C-alpha cells in the first residue's frame, strides 16, 4: 500500500457530472457490461461515455477508442480492463485532468508478489499524478446524492444517511441488500478493495464532513496506519456513530484475509483496544452488524439504560428480563401514576409491573395507549415491544383465516347452518363495537372492527415514528415473523424490528452504552 498525500477531490468522486467506462462491453456478464448497466439502471443523471476500441457502440451509446477522443472533461473514470492494462489507461486519464479512477480489475496484491509489485507501481504512478484510486479489486461505489450506482452487481440500495466503507466488495454489496430489507438508507458506499493509494481512513475523513452522512458503517479486515485511524475515528464518533464489523479475528480468519485482499488483519487485542478507545461500536457477527446499523440510523439515543418491556404474553417478558440481566440494562420501575394510567384501560389482571403484560388484550387502541404511556414516562429511557407489531399479518392469519375456514366447512358440509352463522357474526360485530367503552374488564375483550385501520402496518409504524420524534426515546419492536415478507414490509417503513427479544435487548444495551460514552 502506498497512500497518497495529495488533496482528494471527493466532490467529483461522489457527485460526478461526467463518467467514462474504460472496457465497456456488450458481452453479458463481463464487468464492462455489468458496470454500465448498473450506472444506467440506477438513473445516473450526468453524462456517461463508453470506451472500447473494438466496439462502435455499447448499450446503444457511441463507443470511443480512447479517453483522449472524448471532448468533455471527465470527473470519474471506471476501469473494467485487465490489470496489466490499467497503468497505461491511468496515464491517459490523468492527461485529461481526471482525479478519480475506480479500478475493478483484480490480479494485484491479493495474488502474490508479482501482483503486489504491479499494484505498488500503479499506486506510485497515481500518487505522482495526484489521482485517487478506488481499489483495485473493488465492487465499486454508490452515491445517493447523484443517483450513482457504479456497482459490480445489480444492487440498488435505498438512499439515506448511512455511509458504508467495506474492505470486501462482495460482502459490502450483500449487506446493502440486507439493509434495504430492513429499511436502511445509504448516503455513500465504497468497496475499498486493495487500497492501492486510498485507505479506509481517507474515506472516513470525507464522511466526517459529509452532510449526507449521519451514521458510518465499516467492514474492516486490516489497517495500514492504526494510529491515524484511531485519531480520525475518535474525533468522528462524538457526533456520528461508527459501527464496525471486524473480519480476520482468528488465525484462520487472518489467513483468509490475506488470500482475499492481501491485507494484514493484525492483532485482535490491538483492534479491540483501539475501537474501545475511539468509541467505536463493534458487532461480533454480520447479523448483529445489520441490527446495529439499522438501530443507529433510525433510532434516537436514549437518555439512560432504563427499559420498559411491553408484551402480549408473560413468557416473552421473562425472556426479555433475562436478556436485560445479561446486557446490564435496568427494567424501569413503574411509578404509581403510570400504573394508574395503565389500570384505566387494561384488564384488571394485567401484570401491574415491568414487563408490562397485556395478557392477550386485542384492543388496538389499548396497545397504542400503553406504548404512549411508557414512552412518555420520565421513569423510562427506551421501550421494547413484543408480539404486537405485524398488525396486517395478524388480521390475515388470525381473523380473516378464522372466518374463512369455518365458512368453507359450512358451505361444504352444513350449508343450511350458514344463515345462523352469519347472524352470530353480525351480533358479535355489534357487541365488539359497543365493548370498546368497557373499562377494566374481568374477562378478555375481542377485536373491535372499528379499529381496523390501526392494525395496518402504516398506522402502527407512523404512530411509533411520531412518538419517537416527540419523546426523543428509542422504541424497538420484536416481530416474531420478521423473516416473512410482512416483517420486511414493516421494517422498510422505518420501524426497527428484530425477530427475537434477545437481539432487541442487546441492541438497546449498545445504544445506551454508546450514549453514555458520548456524554462522558
């Protein structure tokens, strides 16, 4: 690695007005085909030029023999040509005043000494010319502000406030997809590749001042200059959370890193100490990484570690309480005034403590009232709710299906009972509506059809978003069906969900620890 000391032109990298793709191709599956297809498919609004001396046009656009044949100035050049041809093309790009070159090609330092020598030669040439190299051996970049999807895979992430730097392009692009399913929006993405003359810390410095970026996500395998990284990251973490997934933690992982990117992973103890000192949030697994990135990009920071747990059944409350013990969170003590407020609309046999057990109460308005009461209480710093998230799915599976199956059986075997069955349903509907005024019932209360809208995902997620804005407190939801399409739909509307109480509590604890560090 030969890091350049010249001034970078980040503006033209992430908001290029003109792009040329060297090695652009009509051949399906080649990098020269995939990259321009991604740029075009993402809706890039600037000028895009194709460069290939063997083609008259590529994807319907005229193809130029060399970069010199393009009359316009170029902000970014993307090279999808073999490694041995990159250095000459770099000279041509620099001659046109290009400051940023994205090198997709592999066969550099990751393949051994010969490749490392070729990469060093490339880096020194770029440094002397004042050119930033992204890569080589990279899956590309994304920039939301310019609708630039220069990625080596058909991936179109959501636009948002997360800046993501990954030392693995393939892993990084996959995590962009995971983020999209969780409703996470990204401002920038960089697959840093082999980092010939531009390393993670350089990108960090840009993201620190980038107004589009509010949370930073990193996948790291190794660092060339740990001291510089520590200084830069430590200054950023006070205002922008940095979430890291570290690869190459053990001996076998270290060897895998070496063969993958040519980097040295370094001592795990050294990295852990560095991260703790800088206030960096560390994820142990890819699953935890996407949880934390989702949380820090969508939730406010809590004012402390007192958590209120709201559940439809007692068992899940016990599991959540155990998780609080493990993670060092305190179950908030409910003041008498809050208990009295909950008494006014919950069944008389509710838990009367924290976790708050709704004992299967199916009044949707009561769910909203309980969440509101807990979030607005001065005794509570954050709320974890379980089992009442997927309203639409609940209705489909537990209400509509409950009606349709008996109807089907009646029509199939006992059609003469259908009129009586429908009369019973009408009576039940009227009774359910009238029951909504019942206070402190001794028995269970059924669903009120008049509350149907509040069972929709849109009403529920919108209510929680407004409540978090008003209170400044995070609300984490546990959806036992998050793996289904409905769970993904809820998450895509900006509601933080996890499929288990343990993951929700672990995330809440990390939010509290980071908030405490930042305020120290």
